[in-house]
C-alpha cells in the first residue's frame, strides 16, 4: 500500500490535484465492486467515467455510491461473502 500512496501523491503532483481530495478507500472499494461484478477491464473505464462525473460536479461519495450500487445490481450477485 505504501507504493500506492507514493504513486497517487506523484500523480496528484503531476496533474496539479490537491491530494486531500483523494479518498483511496472509496475508489478502491468502487473498483473492487466493478471488478467482481463486471470484469477487470471495466475498472479503468469506470474510473475514467467516475472522474468525468466528479469533474462535472457530482460529489465523489455520491458518484462512487451510484457506481457501487450499479455494480451490485449488475448480475444479482450475493455480496454476503
């Protein structure tokens, strides 16, 4: 996880993004839901679309919740495990 922290700090610096706006846990949980319910290649595409939605003003927590809900409903997966 230390490498992830370093990487995201470097990306934020490179792109001029305030690192405090990043909620790694939220993003990782959303990505996990998409990978599990849809397929691994859907993760980066979803992350990109999530970024567009947030850039257009949708609060990150709401955007992540919507994607997570959609993923959970995608194939009617039992998420109790």
